[in-house]
C-alpha cells in the first residue's frame, strides 16, 4: 500500500491513501469502467515502506539499537555529529528488514518519509538520514571488544524477555549458508554449497523460539555445527543470574 505522509502546520503527520488526493480530472484521460480517471500532483511525499514504522516502534520499546550503540565508542567530535550511532544502527537495521541489504540503498532512501519518521525525524522538514559512506564507516567501526559487548547486549535482551526465570533453557544451534557475491571479508568457497558464502551460527531457545545470538563465521568450517564458545556460555550464565536477581528483587 502506498501512503501519502503530509505534515500539518501544527506539526502532526497525517496518513492518507495516495488515491484519495486529487486535483480534478486531467483533460484527455478516458474513463475506465465508467469511472473518471483523476490525476493528483499535490499528494506530498510518497512511501511504499510504511510498515517499517511498526518495526521502529518495536525497536523503541525493546531498546535494541540503543543497547547496541552503547557498546560502541564514538570518537567523533560531539559538536560535529549529525547522526547518532543509535540513529545509524536503526536506519541500517530497518533497511535490511525492508529488503534493502545493500548499503548503497541508503543514498536513495535517506530522504524517504517513512524511514525518516522511523528514526524520529519529521518526514518533510526533518534532515535527511545518513549516506552510504557514513553507513560503511559505521559497519567497520566496532572492534573486537565492541563486538563482544554487542553480543552480550543481545544475550541480555534475551534474558530480560522472560517474566520469570525459566527452570531450563534448550539451545537450538545451527549454521546457515549466507551466499555472497564478490570478495567480502570472511567469505570463502564452501564445497557443500558450491559457492562463496558466510556460515553464521544461529542460536535460538528451542522452547520459545526466541533468538539468543548470531555469530558470523567464515564460509569454511570443519564441522557443520559447533557448540557455542566458552564466552557465549559464560555470558548466558552471567546474564541469567543477573536477570534472576532482578526478577526476584
């Protein structure tokens, strides 16, 4: 569905179907099935990705992007920052969720009304979101320590999702082919899949289906499935104990 996003003078934003806007019958257009054809030129900015507003609302309630941003050291001069780390992470995550995995899509969608609203910017008067070069720098910014912190943050989010402390956790661990095109870092040829790929390890809680963690791995592995490393196991135990104390208190 295509929506028209119009910002009123008092600051609120209205959503109306694109076909509801009309400037009258354009001369020369023939009726279709007995109905007049109307042409509209004043519909405002259009978006075909209005569904990301729901995803953004879920992210705000869970605080996923803020948790991840807190794990990364921002060395930029504060007075020159135009896009916070949380804003960039949210924009990138929503792009992937909407089917735009290539960072180059940032340049085409950084002024899209729905994406701007999802990152808490006004659809028309708000500044555009970050560009592809900025996203590329973000993706190469986290070091090994930051990545471990981000992993711990996701494990903490998983532990916090339980209203009561579960008596046991059953982990479902599988690797999954992530086919790539080109020579991305860590992409290697895998004989079984007959192509270059990553081989990320997905970890879910089998009883509830909740995601626990995803570990990016090179495209080659001696075994199709490996157990989680000691750091992840220790993290689950630590976060579980901390969540248990918080729920008990």
